[in-house]
């Protein structure tokens, strides 16, 4: 990864479990839940001001609130 690569590694933090949602909306369907300390890949180019788009090790793609992921 270069410093210009939009895909970065993040870690779930500041919560026990984090909801991964289908859309970047706090009311959107929860597609999975990841525990604190879990590493996820983040695509910053596809993320919004409030939500990161993340990819889990299990291959699940969804949106998580930025406040709960440390980059």
C-alpha cells in the first residue's frame, strides 16, 4: 500500500461490537456485527463523511460509523 492508496487497515474500537450496515445510514439493515479489536479494510474513496465502507476478513462489505474505527 502506498500513502496514496485509498484502501487502509482499520480496527474496531470504542465499542464492544460494531454493526456493519447495508447502506451508509444509521437506520439501514445490519448485515453483520464485528467485535472490538477486529481488523477491517477501509476504502476511503467510497466512504462518506459519517461512514466508512469496510471489508471484513469473511468477505462481507458494508458500512460502519467512523467513530468506532481507528485507522
